[in-house]
C-alpha cells in the first residue's frame, strides 16, 4: 500500500501485533464454561462467542454480552471483586487471572509479519501507537519485546482513568491519534476485531485495515474495514 498520505499507525494489540488472542480465547473459555456448567440448560461457550461478543471489547462488556445472550442475569459487582465472586466484575477478574497465568507460563512473541511492519514503519519515521482494550497491554508488550517501539499506549488502564468509552466507540483510537499529535485522517488503524474495526470507521481514520485472524474477511469489511489482509507484511510498500 502507498503510505504517502499517512503519518501515523495505530495498532490493536491482541491478534494484530501478538497472538495473545489465542491466550485470551483459552482464558475466556476456561472461565465461561466453568461458570455455565453451574447453569443447567445454558449453551456452552465457544470460540464463535468470542468473535461475536467478546473480541476487542473491554473485559466486563464481554462478560455482559455473553451472559445477556444466554438470558443470565447476575449482579454487576465492582472492579475490586475477588475472582470467586458471582458478579460481572468477578467473572471478568477470574478470566484475567487465567490470562495472566497462561501468559506467565507460556510467554508470547510478536507475529513475524507484524514485527516486520513495525520495523519498516520505524525506518520510515511513521509515528506508532497501540490502542487496546486490555488491562494487560503493558505486560504483553514487554513480554513480546515490542514496548520500546511505541511512544503511545492507550489501553484499558488509560481508558478507565480518562473515562474513555471502549470499542466500538472511537474514543480510544481518537485519543491515540491525539497523543501522536496527528489528525485521524493521517492515521492508519490496524484491527482484527469487529468492534475495533467499527471504532476505526466511526473515528473517520484515513484507512482502517482489517486483519483476518479468524473473524472472516466479509465481517471485517461489513464492520467498516477499507481493506482486509491476512498478515501485516502485506501492507509494506
């Protein structure tokens, strides 16, 4: 692709820069299926639920969406609920504990194509930032060796502190562009989640690149992606 019209790149993290989506899917499945086993008649959680209800969203929004789909109502709770609590926040915290355990045990590295693109953009002096719903973005970036490449990280911690709405709202991406000192029209958004692609489209960014890690090309295009690739090396000029 031609980068002449763009000065910045904003990357989602999980599933775009690093294959942490695999760890997230395992952690979500472990948490939800344990919980749903206690609700006779409730449909088991699958990876399709991940792509439809969870992928790219803030953690507690994902819990709400999956339970609402199954007609299960529980108390909201609060973010400091212990992981054993039978609340929205408790379940979200239980999932996070599972994620951290898997990450610390197995580690993580960047996708090779994503590493190539980041290196190429750095050589072209393109400004880069990470925009992720994850509360673990800093830990994942450090574990992958990518942290030094990004001056701007807008993650779940920043969003909560600044009161930014999560994806599919464009707020976190708009904040990322602002911190880079660029207009959205000068930035390219890279996203693998339907909610993240929708956020990029809603923010009127210069280009929204869907990265198909399992959602499907058609769904990404329907959500607002301008183009869809299978690997980020495809957009190196």
